[in-house]
């Protein structure tokens, strides 16, 4: 009888549960809680990012038709793509610091409504100068959106969930490519002449209205933090706070203030790493339709359909890479490996961009590396930043990194105009990506997991 009672006690089936069983139960409840939070927040933020990326890169389709109307060359198109990031870079840090004051809900709503209205205004441009002004205005309107949501998500989820959560958010880039390409191609193929407007004008109008509407919904739907979420109990709010506070233990070098972050070399190493990612994004987001057309696909609708393939493959690669990074709790080598995959894709584009199958394979490799790097990258700054340092530094890293989005399209556009194909620009992008992989792999080798 004693043996039976002892076994029951040890198993927890008789008498009070053991401390280990309590711990297991709390862990299960914690994981369920973060799963519920993810299901509440991620789908809506995902939709916001899909709309954001469609409005940012639909110019790659519109320019197939409006180049003649506006008198644009490949070089001037590349410049127009790049000047978007002038306003974007200048206003990123102020936007994220303002987010700390007025809250993510108002910040996200304000950005979405403004960028939607500016995107609609793109339908009225008539010459290169107006095109440049509209692109700069769009950059100002969008400034702070991506780093703001990255900061927002890191204020909800502890490190063990971040690569998976960020990959679910970044998946919006892939879905924007998968859905936005065919939709943009269909509009360009079918809307020309509606109410005396060009098809590219309808493109900017129809794809600019949704973010305005969703931005207004964000004011009602999004809580500023776990502490203000009406759908969490007081106990759940406290549990989220404890999980996030617990991350600070064992990280004696964590930076809490923005002023201190400005003096820390790791912030600038991260900024350079992000700078290199944007070169892959420029190749994929702004030249994929041109590459596909050069590979032999002429119809805009068909170009849109084919352009979805690299994003679909890239999305699968990103999910697998992010899950493996979370499972192993390793970030820098995953980032470096994915950057090298993108570099290999850029080299393949440079050598065989005029052949259909190699061109699509090259774009797919660029997509795998670009999407995976973007998701994994933002887990790295979170290992040494918190508080106001996190909000400001995430925006600072994004701002410096987006200088790549300013320089890459300009350089690639100029090289494409000079050589009449994308080879030289692709090779330059590959070289930049290799540098980023090496710098992150070597400089961040002592970072804590």
C-alpha cells in the first residue's frame, strides 16, 4: 500500500502536485497564451504589411507602362525608386520615438492612412520631377511603419518566439509578391481606358484605397500593449510582463537608453547587416518584372503570374529557416547563410537572366535569402537592446540600413542603363550581400543566444 501511495505521490495523481509538474503546467499555459496573442495580432499586422508592400513595389509593374508617358529612362526610374528612401530614412527615428509617446495604435493608423492617400496621388504624376516628389512623399508617409511593428512585436513576445513571429509578419512580403503581382498585372492588362484613365493610374488608385480603410480599423482593433489589451485577464497581463522582464536576467550588457545605444558599435554592425539585405530586396522587388519580361514573357498579366513564383518559394524557405533558427536559438550564422543564398541567386541572375528557367531560379534564391534574412535579422538587436534603446535603435538600424534601398536601385538602374541588362547590377548586389554575411558572422560571434 505504501508503495502504491508513494508512486501516486511521485506521479502527482495523489496529493498536491510536485514543483516540476507546476512548472510544466505554467510553461504549457504560457505557450498557449503567446499562441493566443499571436492569433489575435499577427493576422491583422500581416494584412497591414501586405498592403504596405504592394503599395511600395507596385511601381515595378506600373513602370512597364508609364515610362513612355512620363519620359523615364531606366536610370531615372532607378532614381525614382531610390528617392523614396530619403524621406523614409529621415523620419524613421522620429516616428519610432513618437510611437513611444502616442502608442503603436495611433502610429500605425496614422502611417497607413497617409501612405494610402499619397499612393493614390501617384496617379496624377505627369513628368519625372513630379514622380520624384511623389516618391519622396510616399517615403515620408511610410517612415516608421516596419520598425514600429518590429518594436511592437518585441514588446509582446519573448526571444524564443521572435524569429517565428517575425517570419509570420515578414511573410507579408511574400504574400504581397504572390498576390500583388497577378493583381497588378491584371489591372495593367484590363483597365486601360476606363473613364479615360491609363491602366497604371487605376493601379495606384485601386491599390491605394485599402490601406486607408485598414488604417482606420487599426484605431479600433489594436491595443497599445498587453497592459491595455481588454481581451487579456490581469493574470495573463502579468504573465506577459514577467516573461519579457525575465529576458533581462543574464544579459549584463543589455542597453536600456537610446543615448547609450548610439555609442555602441553593435548597433552599427547591425545597421550594416541590414543595409546589405536591402540590396537583395531591390533586385527582387523592383527588377523582377523587368527580368521576367527580358526572359521572354511579354503579357503584363503573365508577368504578374510568373512573378509570384519566386515569392512563393522564398516564403517556404523563410518559414523553414526561421523555425530552425528558433529551435537552435542561433541567429548570426543563419543570417549569414541566408545572405549567401541571396548572393548566389544574384550571381545566377547576372549570368543567365535572359533564359527563363535560370532567371526564375535566380529570383527564387534571392527571395529565399532576402525573406529569411529579414525575419531572422531583427532577433539580433533584441538580444542587447531594451526600453527606449530598443524603440530608437530599431528605427536607427532600419534608417541606416535603408540607405541600401536608396543606393541599390540608383546603382543598379545606372548600371542597367549603361550596359542594357541587369548583369553588372546583380554582381554588385551579390558582392554587397557577401560582405554583409561576413560582417555579421564575424563581428557578432560573441553575441548571447
